[in-house]
């Protein structure tokens, strides 16, 4: 039986089929530029352990280290398409996400305070959770190159995100040796 103590997500495996990540300032504000994900800390085109990229962000000097990145999906239209797959080898639970939104923001609870209330009287801790947020680009009202988030009178906002959960009897194929990483600008 698993302990009720919140565990870290560093052994989870992630796949996000996308070729670009939005470039941020040191204050985590999107600049309106894109950087390729290939052979970088954000290269999750194939399923691999999430810790691989998280540790690379620490080596790059990101503080707090971990993911807080906006990954641009390859298609920015209203098509429902695969956005991300997250797998826990401990529970063999897999979550697949499809969306009509243009990005998935990956956040690994990097700045969680030490006194964050958890479950069963325990405290959550840094990297005890991962969020995969399907949305529009943050800061899009200030960046003309991003799809607009302005909703004018009489217009309708409609997007779809689907979360599919499944227990796997066999583990997914992982990238055992990740490709060498290049630092993102």
C-alpha cells in the first residue's frame, strides 16, 4: 500500500509532441519569440522521464529549477489534437490530453511554499505535482504574433480540452538515453 505522504513527480514520464517553446524573460513573461525544442530541455517529442529536463533547468541556473514553460503545439487552429501524455510508473496510470488550444504550459510546482497544505495532514513539497495547462499564450494581449485572446461583444469563446485516464498493464516505451541537450536562448 502506498504511503499517504505526497510524493515527487520526478519519476513521471512526459510526452508533448511540439517543435517550439515560447521564450521568456527572467521574470517568466513571454517575449513573443519561439525557440525550437529539438535537443533542448523542452524536447518531449518522445516519451521520457520528466526529471531529465528538470535537472537540466537546474544546471542552466533557473531558480527555482523545474518546468514553467509554455510549449506551442504544432497546429494553432480549432482542431482537437493530441497535446500531451503523462505516465506514472508507480501507479501505471497514464493521462492523455487533447485540446483545441494552441499551447500546453508545463509547470512542476517549482515554487511551492514549504507550508503548503497537503492531504492527510501532510505538507506538499516542491515538485510534488505537475500541471499540464491547455490554454492560449500568456501575455497574448501584448504580443501581436500570438493568437488573440480578445473577446469582443457578441463573440463566443469556445475551446475543448479532453483528459483521458487509463491504467496500463504494460509500461510505455521510454527514451532510455535522452538526446544531448542544448541550452535554449
